[in-house]
C-alpha cells in the first residue's frame, strides 16, 4: 500500500499492511537539543509557515542537497499535517489575504514585540521557543473594526492560490500520499480577530456581532474551499480551533451549539458532498463536552488528544467506538521519563488502538526538548514494530 491508501484504509477501519507512521510536530529547540545528543548534523528541521516574526524561524539550518529532513530520518509517512518535512496540505490560503503588514514594534536581545499577519500584537522571548507568546492586542474591538477587515476575506483574491496552481493540480492528481485541507474554525477565527477575553465578553455584550461574524466566516470558508474541492481530490479536512484548556472548553457548550454548530454543519455538508469524510478538529485541552457537538455536526475526528488535560484515546475508543477517529494521545511527559515508563505508555495504548483501526499514534502535541533523543528513538522503533 502507498501512504495515501494506508491512511484512507486506517481511517475507514479497513485492513492495512501496516499503520501510518506520523508525528505531530518537532520544536526547533528539540532538534537543537538532539543535535547535541548525537542526532547527525545533516538532519534538519524544514522551515514551516509561522506567525513568528523575531522568534526562531522554525528551521535548524540551511538545506544542503545531501541533507535529510527529520521526517525522513525517523521514517515518517508523507502526507500529514504540521510535521515539517512530511506536511501535505493543499496550498490554498484560507486566512487573511492580504495579511496585515508584519512589523516590529520593540526589540531587545531577549524579547521582541511585533504585529503578525493576523494583526495580533504579541511579545515573544527569543530564547524560549517552546513558550507561548504574550498577546497584547487584537485587531477587532468593535463592529467597525470587524467591518474594516472583511475585505481581507475575499474568497476570490488571486493571492489565495499559488502561481503554479495548474501545475500543482496536475501533480496532485497522481499523488501516492494523503492530501489535507485546513482552515480556521469559529472559535479559532474569532479569537484571532478579538482575543479570548474580548470575544467571550462580546457573547454577552453584543451577541448580534458574534452571530454576524460566525455567519461571515461560514460564508467565507464555504466560498474558499468550494473551488479547491472542485479542482483537487482532498483526503481529509482539518478545522483549527484550540478551544479548550486543562479541564474543559474555553467557551460554554451552549454557545458552541448556538453560534458554531450551524456553520459547522454547512461546512461539513460541503466537505462530505465533495467526497471528504475524514474531518478532524485540532484542539488542545479537555474536549469531553465538545466531542458530542462535533459528532452531531458530522465532524468525526480529534487530535492531538492531550493527556495532561485528561484525554485518553483508549477511553475515547471505548466511549465512541468507530464514530470517532483519533490521532495522538501519547503522553509527551512519560516519554521524557525512564524507558520502562515510556514502554508502558506505548504498550498500554498503541497495540489495541492499532488493531481496532481509526487511530494514528503520535505524541500529544509538539515533541518537547525534554524528551531525550534515545527515548524518542525507542518510541519510533516501538511504533514501527507495532505498526
């Protein structure tokens, strides 16, 4: 089987020659640490699209033709989201076009304050790549602010497609790897516009504006992806939300149903009518109260299944059976411990989940620098043997 056939069969609970070998993402600092621990110097982390401006660029160095990207080094399959070197997402811009001008507002040797392409002002520490930025300001504080940026969400903007789009379509038609389509969900997009606190307060202070923004985003996503779905055969969709934290959602399930569920349904209907029946939500945190709503909308997958937030892929399979597709769920914290704990983490989850199908084992978010290279190699060897 090729990698595309393998992923599709896995996600449809069909027999496979082996399970897909994926990873979520490698932090730049992790690869730097591994180089010091014996990772060959020629193994590099390819650049990835990032909202960072003054922070690390997401690459461990220039690429020599004889070098090897980290996905190939660890034997990962091509055609997965996020992981540098293995990513295959259709190159359609489903965000702002044009973006805001990215500019530096203040900079020292340790930190940088900048405005990113989404118009978000944030501060980053240059030497703390795994750390979250400090968000300072967002572009939308009122209806007037929202109306002032809607022109950046014209689905017909020429810049949404690469210059070689026709050539890309021909190449993608004969591919042997899975191809995904990603776009922001409703919580994810509104948070980029307003920031968490302003968005949540606006739910009560101006619910009509929230409704209008959700309807606008629904129409934009539908118009943008409709052309893509008509011209390229897509294997899976990824809806970026990040709408939960350690103990539950950042927004009430009641509001999710009221404002987001109608748009989810319209988007899912278009995806499924276009032959895409593998539809994931990307969200950290505890998703227990959100999964039933997503399933009701026709969304049938979650990742990365963050264990520190109480998520357990084995329990999810027991609760939802084949209704829910799973990617992730391997506790990054246990991989940083001794080998016995690492083995227990893998063996307590992966064999049964692999056998049942509908699951791809990965770390439950970006691979952090406190996982030693030797431990990670053991993890990859175990996954390859269990596949």
